[in-house]
């Protein structure tokens, strides 16, 4: 150590009172890391864990459900593990933003195949030795429930193990036998004839050619092909008017104008940004971790494929009866789970990386063979498959997008004034949750209506409904450590530059259906009243407040900005440059280009709200708080402003359209739970009174929350 700036480096004896005694120092020498010498007994020799010449290693996983990675995920959810390998960049190629994909990933990913997980959560399998491996736990539909953003390596013949999924490093596994320990390790079941870097043109484009390009071929909406039994709704023309026309999914066209204002981008041209038109169009519909996501552990299913608009459109033939075959589904889901890459080799990224690979690849293969017994050429890629013929969808069983008026619905629709008279004079109720925190309710009368599917629905009993979606502050009355976490931005975040979703007055999100029901149960016990989630029918009846239109305030295409927080131009705030102050602060990108400003939205309107944030803004809509969206407010107060930014519906309900999707008590035929109303992340056509998404009850979704109802009489 050096006791002062001008002192020599020396070895000192330090007692418990911080007294220093100099033992040794020497001019011109830095005396570091002294090791006291004494005669010691030689430690026991540890046997070599490797087997020279062996090509594989063995992995033993005691219980995939142990650890925080799959916290609250029900047992028997994980059926398989997807095993993949990284192909890291060589010097001078780099995985900068815009290289392999639009917003990541960093490196080429090669899917080796799948291995089974026993019903007790254990697994035992072989992996290629000396290879950086990642694992992804898959549900019964082959979708990743969690992402492993690091890697592991097994030496030849070595047995490596982990207790669970992202368990604490000091965790000790169970001493009991597991099913996987009672059988030989399972070889990886390959999904293809040969392992290659996952490539959008090779794996995903054939799916688009077969099912999509017949309509999504660069033509405007007015020139869509006529397909028997297919009727195109007006929302297609609305998207066209509002700047979100039909996406072009042709794979034989390549963009030539890629550029970005994000810090740390590849620069385009010879260095990258060389993507098919179809890739650029489709990746916008996939919310994912990006190139540099948050440092904290991801919530289980945070980037589950079901949370993407792409999968939501295609599930159960929801997109004009398009029905993908099983292999096509596997390719799309794998692409999403791998962070939506485009290129499967570094040579495909651009001219400059290709030249660098050409210089170094032979030497890399030589060294890998000499020191790791690996002779694989990771740059090897199969020829592009032949273009498949378009397979048009079959006729839909019923017309989509048309509402059928049911004449048997009495006294419906009705005006806003009549809606108010139906409520009764005493139509509000406030519940004290403690510490000055209130839950405001409004009375919803009984009645009947025709839902968005043209079905008569009867709500035979009045009920009370929360005016607002449940907030973080209210959730923390029930669960003190509840955390809505932070939302990813684009580009490099380095763990600290994400958007805060955890403000007290913000709608609680990443609350699964089971938690929402537990909150209702707690609220019932605290108050002596009967609280629950609304049914799907109750929710739509309350949302409409007598209206037969798409929204309680109007129809698709109308100005929604006084009434709802929907996906509009504010979503451009996802485009922010984090390369300020050496990646310690961030600033919004002014007028971001199309390759930085990528979330599908209605570009015609501006509701001046980003995410569920409600900080004050100036007359131009610029947020007056810091771009980091911290808790400090420009008026000096803490927390979020109390006043809502939007007009409530005639029954006094706020944010029934947009802001966050809301859990209901209803399930569909697949036993998945329904959520209603859309969110800040969704275009207006996904936020109507009839809009639905469905999830498994354990999923904590970034834009799903809830509001409660009470069936008791006011006390």
C-alpha cells in the first residue's frame, strides 16, 4: 500500500486500531500482494474432472423451479430446455446495434436442439465441450418462460451442475434423488439436420412466403387480393390513414437507407444495417429484451412470445383465419426467444465484417481445433431455401370486424345523460386502505347490451367498480414490496437507464392474475365487503356505459386524446440516446428516424402521455421532468400528480380504453384468462370495448393490470 501520494509502495502490518508498521519497501518497486510464507502440509490432490479426448460434457439440473428465475411459475409448466450456443464476434466485427439485428442481439446464436425436463423439474443432458452454452426453459407450446442472458461451458468429460434457474450462488440443492439422476444423460435432440446460426432469411422468411406475402407484398390496402370468405375491416384503411399501412413482408427486397441516432450503433453501410424489408417490418411487432436490457433479474415470462403483438395476432387463427403449421410456429417462436436476430453469420452482417472474417476465420478454426478439438466452421450456412408458394387462408367461419345488432337487447344503446340517470344519486363510494390511501368506486347499474361480437349479454345485478386501475401505491398496501419494475427502452441501458413504471399513482403492472385475485381476497377480508375481478361481460358493460360504438366516446379513427392513453406518437419516446455522460444519463432523440422509432402506433394523434406516466408537460407536449423519469417532479412534490389527464366515461370510470390491459375473471376455451381494453402500447384498434388478449394466470405482463369490483351494498 501507499500511506500517502508521495510515499513508496510498501508492505505494512495493520492492527485493529489502524496503526501501520512498515515491514518492507524498496525504491522503484511497487510491492503488491504480499504472501506470508510458512511450512504447510501439502493439500489433498483433487482428481481431474475432465476426460481428455472426450467431445461432450454433462449438465445436471436439480430443479428448474428453484431460484428466482422461475419464481411463482407453477410446477409442470416447463416441459423442455432449448439448448443453444453462442458464436462470438471476432476482433473488428462487433455486435453493435444494427449489426445482427435491429436492436440486438450481441452475438450469433446457434440452436443445438431440445432436451426434456422431468416432472420434478430435474434434467440431465450432454452438451458439446468447450462451447459457450445457454438454456431456455420452454412451456408446453415451446415458448421460453425465462431467458438466460449469460452462458456456461463444460470441459471435455466434465459434469457441471446448477441447482435451479438463477438461484443464489450459495444455494445448496436438495439431497434427495431426482428423476433425471436415475437415468443416463439425454443427448440433445436436434431440430434440424445441421446446426447453423439462426437466420431470419433461412428460418423465418419461408413462413412469411407461405402464409403472408400473398397479401403483404408492398401493395396498398386498397389492392388486397380477393380471397373467398375473407372480409377486410375498416381498421386497415384507418391504419393506412394514420401512418401504419400494410407491412411489406417480401424477403427479396433489402433496405439501403439504414441509419440510427442511438449511441453505439454499427454505422450502417459496409458495417451493418443490411436487412430484408420483411425483417424490418416484422421485428416491430416483437417486444423483446433488446441489445442491452436491464441488469436486474427478468420477471418470469417478461419477454414470453405471447406478450408480442405478432403472436397475439396469429394465435387461434385471429388474423383472417391464417393457420400456421407446427414447424412454422416453432420457427417464429424461436426467432422471438432469441431476441429477433436477422443474420446467422458475421459474413452476412456487412462487407466490412465479411472481410474481417475472411482474414481471421481460418486461423480461428485452426486454434479451435488445436486447443478445443472443435473443427466447426461457424460461418458455414445453407443455401437459401426455395421460395414457397402462397397458401391463402380458408374462409372464416364468421365475419370479423362486423357487429350484428341484436334486436332483443332492450333499452340499449342509450345516451351519456341516460347513463348518469341509471346510476342513482348516491353513485360514489370511497374505501380506506390505510395510511390515507383511498380506493374510489362508482356504481354500475344492471342492464343488457350487445357486445362487440354481436351477442346479447345481460348483467342482472348492479355492482361497484373502481374508478381507476389499481395503482402501485394501493398494491403496496397489500404487498409492501410490490414492484412494477422498469420498462425497456431501445439501445444500451446498462441496467439503469430503463423507464420507471413504479410510481405510486401509476397503474400496477407485472401483476399476474393470481396476485390480482389475492389482492381482491385481502381487500374483502380487510373491509368485510365482497371484492373480485369483473367478468368479461361486466367489464365491457361498464366500459361502454350505453355506447354501441368502438369506444364509449366514439369510433375507430376519431380523436381519442381527451379520453384515453393509447399507442400514439408518444411511443417515439422509446427512442432515446443513452450515450450521454458516458452512458450515465439519457436524452430523447428529437425527430427519430424510422429505424429508431419502431413501435407500431397511431401517428395521427398525441395524447401527451408516455407509458402510464402523468408528469406535467409544456404546451408542446414535452415532459417537464427529467428524461430519466425519476420520482422528482418540477413542482417540488414527490410521487405522481393525483389528477387524471383524461375524461371519464359517463359512469365515472377512467382509462377503460388503453393505459393498461385489465384482468377479468373470465377464461376462454383454452382456459387462458382474458384481459380487456388495450394499453398505452397498443394502437386504437386493439383498445376498443371488444378488445381482448389472453394469458396464462401466472404471467406477469408489462402492460397488464387490473381494477376491482364490489358486489356488496354500500355501507
